[in-house]
């Protein structure tokens, strides 16, 4: 009988210890792993979507007078898909429209270049603006405080004969100037 009591006590003790054994087996341990990466401050100027990036002004002079036309204009150019992943600056610069074949000093009463203004709008509240005849162009660089994506519209206007309106332009089959827009990430 004592054997039965001992066995019963051992069995009861064993049953009471099973939840502890089950608990010990269900305890888990976990580890966390960091997932890291970086995004550099980058700017992309986008693609030109209008007229292949050419401001074609056609004939620059009034053929009856030889003076610079007062109605010169060209459709705006649009840079699509432009973005900067950080704060940024937009800058615009330009060079006068200059005769490419007639490179010597023009005779009295003539000029071989046309000044103009170029602007880049849509990136900042105030457009970046550059005048080829200006001694300085403080508005040529504009800052944006946040990352941004959007189109940039580039336009040209305010054409004037270099040297003054009383000068005529020399004949040349190729007058060329440039407009350059630059996006720069800032830290």
C-alpha cells in the first residue's frame, strides 16, 4: 500500500511539474536586424519636350530696314521629369546670339550680336533670370528649400542689338546663342 501511495505522490508531482516543463519549452528568443540604406542628394534636369531644345527665331532683322525685328519670339521650351532629392538651386545662363561666319569687327553702323534675357520658371517661386547684356545677374540663381519634382519652363525675350538699336546686323547664315539651365543639390 505504501508503494501505491509513493507512486501516487510521484505521479502527482510529475503532473504538477509538466506545466513548468511545457512553459520552459515554449519560451522563445528573438534578435532584430537593422535594414539600412542611403539616398544621395541628386538632381536630374529632365528631358526637353518642345522643339528639340531649339529656340528658332527665324530671320532676325526687318528685311526692309536691316534693323533687329521688334516682334522676335519663340515658343517656350519645357524640361519634363526634372527633380532634386534634396534642397537645390536652379541657375540659368546665356550667351548672346552671335554671327558665326562673320567673326571680324563689324563696320561702323553694324553689329554682329543680339542680347536677350532668358528665364527658367516653375522650380522656384521667382523665376531664375539672366540677361546677356547685364553686368551682373543676381536673379540667375534661385534656391529651393525642399526636394521637388516638376517641369521647368525656359523662355527668351527682351531682344536688343548689341551696341544699340541704331545698329544693323551684319549678314550671316548662322547666328547662334545658348541658354543653359543647371540644377544643383545643396546640403
